[in-house]
């Protein structure tokens, strides 16, 4: 299974899903991901916030 943080090129090390390969951020509501793809999977609109790498 490809890790969500690798797939999304995410660098949010504070996220509980970061570094894990057994879960993906779009499968859990408690993840800190606001990436458009993850939010769409959860059925929510993506907020207009910082990109996945944390750089605004």
C-alpha cells in the first residue's frame, strides 16, 4: 500500500498518519490533511488553505 503522505507529497510531520503505511489520511476524519483529494474522498469540499507541504 502506498502511503498517503508519499502519494500526496505531504510534509506535515505533525499528522498522525505521517510515516505510517497501514492507514491513509483520507480514510480517517482525525487526520490533519486538507489536501483536495483527501477531502473529496471524505465527501467534503477542500478548504482554501495551505498546500500539503505546509507552504502557503
